[in-house]
C-alpha cells in the first residue's frame, strides 16, 4: 500500500492511500477529532463515490476492528508470531517483487539472508510446504518465512517489496 500524507492548514491532516488492488481511499483527520473517509471510483481516481464521517471514538473503534483487536481472521497476509528472536511472517509478492520468476536456490535465501521459507501459498490457494531449492516464486504468492527480525527486514527490503520509492 502506498500512503501520502499532507497537512491541511486550519483543518488537520490528509492521508491518501492506494491499496495493492489499486483502490484509492482518502482519510481526513480534523483537528477537532472527526475523521472523514472517502472511497474513489476505480475508473476516475479524482471522483469520490462514497464517504463516511466518524467521531474520534468511532474512528478508534473502527481502527481496532480493522487492526484485528476484536477478531483475527484465519487467513491473513501479514502476521507475526515472536518466539524470543525468532519471527514467522507472511509476505505477499507483487508483480514487480525482485524475486518473481527466480528459485529459492538462485536467490540463496538461507545462505545470503539467514531465513527459511516454511511454505508458499499460491494465488490459486494451493500450498507448498517446506519448498525445495527448485521452487519458483510467482507474483501473487504468499510466502511463510521464519528468521530473526533484522534478517526478515533486510530480505523484505531487498527481495519482497513490490516497488521502491
């Protein structure tokens, strides 16, 4: 997701979000605590097709729901479970991720990044558990990876990100 933040003098702050599915959402946080959320037309990203206004309290309740504080879905794209320094994370590969079309062996994930691919969930929901070095990464794959937080962060920045900048 790409997020742009700007100041609205005398009003508050504006956040423009462009999701991985190319949906545009704008959130305006007013200085008095109100939040306005606008969803834009897929064909005309300048045309708002719906909007909702929340009080500060309502916005915080909605944030806790969206953030998974009240219910965690069974299948999530990014989740982490920490065991001391060991972390397990899920990464979804976009079409321009640097590793798309390459194999685990080509990249040398274990040797160069000190992380392990536990599984690959394909776009068609098929699963590959404990994939071998000849497993190819595809756009839309969700990777289940274990390692230390610093190693996962480096791998995310160098291998999994869809686009930089």
